[in-house]
C-alpha cells in the first residue's frame, strides 16, 4: 500500500481525521484563572469565538445567552472565547451591558488555539459530551441552529 511507503503522509492523515479533544483547550477566565473545557465533560459545549468590535458576534450573543440559560443545568453550556486585545475592565462592562452570564475565556488575538486556527469571527465549535470536536460553524448562530446541530449529532451516535 502506498501509505505505508510514506509514513509521514500516514501520520498526517491520522492527525487530520482523528477527533480533537476539547480538554486540550485551557485559557484564562476574566479573573485570570486557567479554565479547561474538561470542566464541562458530560455536557455538550458550545465554544463561541468572538470580539466586541464584531457586529455579527454581538448580534448572536442574545441567542447564545438564551441557549445557555435553557441548558446550563441539564445537558449543555456555552463558553465564550474573546479574541481581542481589550482591557479587562472594558470587557467586563461590555458583558454586563449585554447581560451575558455564560463563562468567558480570553484567547490570543492571532486566532490560534489548540483546537485549530479560528479563521473568522464569529466561529462556533460544538464539543460532544465525550469531549470531541464534532462541528465547526463560521458565521452567526442561533439557539435553534445549535439545538439542531446537537440533535443531528445525538441521532448519529445512537
């Protein structure tokens, strides 16, 4: 087989097609404490990358808050990841004004994460209860879209 003659290619394909584990993402929260997505093991985790200067990001925040409030005590949580250089004070005021209650983590503004490069904002990742990255959506999302993404992935696993 050709892949066996090119072990580098075989390793690359294995990496590309192996599920990424969300537990590998560790970022500081607004208090400077490192947080890991592994904390949410057993639940669906919606990881939303955003910035305050991004109008589509701001447009989807009420939908993310709605989804988070509906699911946080049962089966899913939203985790926001801010991708900009902004003072913590400005960011906290912005979040208060938007009535955001879901956890917010801070990432480098260069778009690089352990879950891959974030090509544009907003970008939303869906992490399964087993900690695997199962979907990526670039652009705005609604609570209904998230519900459907989870429903599709749940029916595939059964």
